[in-house]
């Protein structure tokens, strides 16, 4: 089916401009604060909020993925690295089997 002229919206536009909407109700004081901060950076309020939220989300994910150890746990970890325990018999057998397989290859 042919169309006549260019329509204001078509499937190609939806693919290139795919966005999601986020709405929030904020106080007038917070809106003024965000507006002032955006102006200082030469951005729109929307651009400022999106950039700030993205940075905060990345920080939250990074912090959640960090492994935090207490001082005692840190000492135990370093001690295990510096003076590892003797290997268990099963590990000794596995290494011996590996050496045999590599030598036969």
C-alpha cells in the first residue's frame, strides 16, 4: 500500500528515537535547585537529571558488586595467600593425573 507524501510519524522514526519516559513529582524547591544546577552546567534540566541519575545508578551497581572485607577478614585472606594450606590428597591425585595426561599428549 502506497502512501502519499510524508507522514509525521512512521516506523523508522520509532526505531531511531526509541525512548522511555520517567516521571517524578518533586517540590518546587528541588525543581529550582535542579534548574539552577543545570543552568550552571549549560544543560537543560532534563539532560542534567538524566546524566545525574545515570551516574548515580552506575555508582549504586558498582558499590553493590564490590567485595568488602573487615580488617580481620583481610588479614585472613592475606595469610592464606602468603602461607597456603597443604593440598588435600584429592588435589595431589588430580595434579598427578594432569601431569600424566600432559606428558602423554
